[in-house]
C-alpha cells in the first residue's frame, strides 16, 4: 500500500490544512478514505488523478469527510471525462445525502447522463466488503452525524491500514486497529476530553489496547498542533498534507 495524505485538517482547516482525505494505491486498487470538501483541490495539488480512483470509502456524513463528493462528480462529468466505474461506500443513507448536497450546490448535477457507472454501497457493522482486492470492514464508533459513523480497517497485499474516522473513545477502535501496520487516528485535542472527538492523552493511554504498530495523528485542532512536537516519535507520526508513506 502507498498512502498519500491529501488532507489531514479538522472541519475548520486549523493550521491551513485541507479537510480529511487519504489516497491509497495498491496493486489492484486506487481509493480514497474520506473525501472532505477540499479534496479535489488536494488531489490536484499533489498530482493525483481523480480518474484513477475506483472506490471512495466514507467514514461518516459530515461535510469535512464527504463534502468533496459533489466536486468529484462535477469534475468527472465536465472536466476529466471519466469513463471507468466509481463505487462509493459509506454509512446508511449516503446516496440520499450525496444527492441532496450535490443538488443544493449544482442543481441537475446528479441527473446528467454519465459516461461511467456510479454505484453506492452501504457498510454493515463488522461485515467485510471486498472491492478490487481490498477487504474493508467497518466498526461503528461514536460521533453524531445523522447516520452510523465507522472506523475502517483495510487489508490488502498482506498489509493492514486502519482509520478511526471521527469519534470519542470506544472499544470498537481496537477492533479496527489491532495488528495494523498503520492506524490513522484523529487527535482533535491534546489533553482536553471531548464528547465527540479523541484527545491525544486518551489515545496514548490506550496505545497497547489499540495494538497498531504505528499511529498517525490526524484531524488536529490548534491545541493538539501546539503540542505535536512533544509526542513520542517511535510510536506516532504527525500527519501533514502531502505526506507519503509506503506500508
């Protein structure tokens, strides 16, 4: 797996970072994990072709995690000339929320005839989905967003990549992260508990329970960014837009 951090910011773009979006390439697939509102800008900035993407996996239905999908559609229809199928996998109600968002921004966008097949698939708790040789399992976490939010576990080519999505602490995180080569985990705060987000102190206290080889900290608010230099570099990677890692 080759991972590129397209965007690792929070909803407010703290530190000038783009909204959440991770680009992953395997031998058989090229996919996105989340597609926040600024994702198309990030893909262009880092030289990543939208038409190479075969699947987009959405953790939850907040704009900084799925709000870039309408722009991906507009790009495919009007600029990049997409012809290959695109599958979007996410929580229950994803297709309806996508259509509502796209039609609010660009009336008629979802009714336009397309030269490619667009398919929506919904996660079921703990039930693996396989797309283009990548096995993906969603575990429900705790983050109100109008639909079930998920932490995701990706398995391909003998490697495991996991992502927390947005959540407060829940034991289900360990189901996603256990044994992962890399666990991308939101750390919105450094040491201030939050009812809907994780803080670094909670992550660090549960490092053994999470069971990942390395944790990449993402979705950082200003307090976390102010303390990012103090984290253990043997355990943690602090995400930056444009960062690339081979697993």
